[in-house]
C-alpha cells in the first residue's frame, strides 16, 4: 500500500474506542496538580510516536496532563518528520490550523518537536512566527524549561544532539494505547548514512539503551496487561550495549531473547532490520521462541546493485537475496515486508525492473513504497542530480504499488484453509460483532466474536477468505 507515513500504519496499534480516556493515562504517574494541559500530535515513523510518549511522561512530571481536545490545551505540540518533502508540507499545513486555535485562545503555546525541529532549528522560528518552542529529538528533558521560557514570552529552543541520551530511565506515558500492544525504544540515532536519508542529521549518532531498562519496561508492561511489545530502532540489528560493570556486551539477538523470556504470553516484534546487519543468530532466536513474531521488516530500497551502491546501502542485490533465502530457510512461515524507493538519482528503466522482480522474488507480504524526494544536506543532494522526471517517478511508483498489491493478494489467498494463533486487539472497524486480531506474520484477521473472549486474549482462527488487505476467518 502506498503510504507517505511509512511505519505507523503497520506498527501503531489502532485505538480501542471503548478504552479511550481511561488507559490514556498511566495510573502510576503522580502528577502535581497545576491544571495545565498539553495536546500532542505525532507524524512519521513509529519512533516518533514512541518519543511522544516520552515527552508526555516528562511533561506529566511537571504537572501537564494530556488532553485529546486541542482547544482545551495550554500547550500544543507537534512531533514532526522530515523524511520526505511531503511529510514536512503536511506539518506546515497543520501549523496553519493551530494558528486559528491560538488566535481564539491567546497564551496557548505551540511547540515543534522531532526531526523537522532538528533540521530547521532557528529557521523554524523565523519561518513560522506562531511557534514558541523548538525541541530536537535529544532535547526532551529540557522541555519543562523551554515551556517556562516560552510562557515568559521568549522563544524556547534546544536542538542539541547527544551521543548518550536514550531516555532509559523514563517510563513512557502510553498515549492512545489499546492497552495490549506498546512500543519500546531500544536505541536512538543512526550511523548508516544512506545517501538519500535525512535521519542521521535529525536524530544524530547511533546509541543503544541499557538492556536491563528495556527488560524492566517490558516486564512492567506485561504486569499491566500488555501482550505485545515492539522493539524500536532505526537499525535494531546493530543494537549493542555494554554492561559498564561486567563489560559484557548484549547484542540484538540476546536482547530479544531477554525480552521474550519476560513471558511466553507476551509477543515480541521489532523494527527496523537492516539487510547488512541481520544475523543468523537473530533468525535462530526468532525460531527458538514461539512468542517472537515471524515477521521481518527488511527494507530493500532498490533491487538493483548499482542503485544500492549509489544509495550507500552497503549491500548488493545478491547479498539481499541471500539474507531473504536464509530467513525462509530458518523460519519457513516468516513474513517479510520492505521499504522501496522509486526513481532514485539516475535510475534507468532496467534498474527499475530489477526492483519489480525483487518484489516478486522476495514475496513481500506488504511494502511501504515511495518515490525519491531529495532532502537538503544529504549525500545524494550534494552529489547526485535528482534527474528522474517527476512523471517517471510517479509511473514507476504506480507499477511498484500495483505489483505489490497483486503479490500481497496472492500471498493472502495462500492462507485460506490455514489456522493462525491471533492476538485479539479489539473490535473490527466495520462491525462490533467481529474481533480484529493479528497473526504472528503481522496480518490482520477478522472473525466473529464468541462469549468469553476479549481483547488481549489469544485465539486459534481458521482463514476462510480474504478481502483486499485483510484475512477473514472463524474460530476453531
Ligand atoms: N525519499 C523517499 N523515501 C525516503 N525514505 C527515506 N528517505 C527518503 C527519501 N529521501 C524511505 C526509505 C526508508 C523509509 C523510512 O523512508 O524507504 O526506509
Ligand atoms: Fe521521519 Fe525519519 Fe525522523 Fe522518523 S526518524 S520522524 S521517519 S525523519
């Protein structure tokens, strides 16, 4: 499916309407009563949604309670994404709407967080006069101070990028939670320097979080009734944390095992994997634990080796294919999804065909597909002309989208007759007579409810049919 906001659809679990309002707030939180409220909106990747929960926790500590009603808030925050030009345009458009709220309620503070704040820094304050606060991804601990500065009538800005900050000690305040699935941020930043990508500039150097704090967070979630955690990082396979006391190093496979052992009843997912770093050890760990889901998001970006080199992905087509073969060999029922960029600098028709053939060969269950959007300051912007015409990019993207839809559909048809263990997430969007669950392979499965079953329970469901993007089934 074409989606300009890559990972959220997949990873952000939708709201369970019945729970809105009560799970919104983390019970253990002791909030000083200031009567102040903040409203926060997040754009971009799952990491951004996860960061907003850290921000919420920091603000709650100083007496700001979250609200879902923008008009009743004293502080409006927007956590932004810079990955493509369109993502930034969306944010600017949204800011126009905040402006109206501010006019109706003078004194409301507006803060811009995340990647766009980091990329544009003081330029943001010059360009968008209504903005009072600009805070980059590593500056959230400073927010109470920035808010105080802004309340005093000055602009508050902190875009300092840290080499250490992981917010390890902060217990995120779960916003919009269905009470069943949660994100756990395990590392920050990125050292990969893909030539098209702005992330290393907006999120800084890669650093891994204390492994024990990750396990403690997972354990706490389990005790509070959560049944699924998604370990998040730009490149989870390069997770590496050294215990300062014992000097022992924990890698990603070991971390995943530690989290899987919290409880066999709690599912573990992770995102995003980098083809150059995903090890056999990770795959064998997935195989060993039933509660580690058989799903890998493995962005390919392009199916052509020359383009991959130009993208600085540090693997080629053959390397990628070997990794995919290994995944299917070790975990035969594993689902793989990808990110794909169409029309990168100098991409020819033949090279585009290599991407199409890869989609078919790798048999992705789904993909996030984009056309190349030049980002200022990146290696590609400095070195390579953005020379594939817009119409050509669009047409190639459409071909990729059409093919992926076809492959996804075929893939779903093959599930008919099979039985899957699903984690029930809530009511189906279309009917409250049906539940919506998710298979280990991250596919949504809709099936009729039965007394005694509730969200958070597991159920064995046999697939009887498919619609465009979902499986339909019945309890066995
Ligand atoms: N243009 C288009 N897509 C991009 N992505 C990252 N940078 C760009 C860009 N400049 C895509 C990649 C990445 C996903 C999160 O967004 O496919 O994996
Ligand atoms: Fe967007 Fe990348 Fe920043 Fe996530 S890390 S918000 S995808 S620019």
